[in-house]
C-alpha cells in the first residue's frame, strides 16, 4: 500500500508537453510573421502588435528564422516587392474577384455558366 503511494507520487510528472507547446507557438508566430512581413502595407511595429510579441522576442525569431531575416533586410533596403492582387471581372457573374493561379471565373459554377454561354 505504502509502496503504491510512493510510486504514484514518483510517477507524477511535470507536464512533458510544456516545452513543446512553447515551440509550437514560436513556429506559429514565425509563420505568421513571414506572411505579414511580405505585406508592405504593414509596419513592423504593427506586425509585432498583431502577433503580440515584443522587440526582444522578435529579434530572437529573426535570428533563428532565415525567411524573417531576409524579409527584414528587404524592408531595410526598401526593396519589399509589391504584390498587389489583380482584380478581374468574372465572365460568369460579372463580379470582381481575385484570380488564383490563372483562374478564369470566381467559382466552378460561374466557370460552367461561362463555358455554356461562350
Ligand atoms: Zn462569378
């Protein structure tokens, strides 16, 4: 009886996933940061605010993430490429949409309508 209790107490672990959760969060923030840094409409300080991370933490992120470091360099040199999405009028419904990978219509449905009508 006393042995079982001792074993139970010894088996009580610290949360083994605690470190992993922190790592996942950093990965998530790094991914979000690279996406946000590509938009020249967002300032770095706004990005930090959006991600809820401090200057020091962001510096750490940029040190271990090449993509973030590269984007920051681009920003510093003012060479951030403007990737404005090009709007296109859908031949099916005449609505404006942002074509993805050479997409001709805003939806499959409109694509069908457009191919019937032309
Ligand atoms: Zn459409």
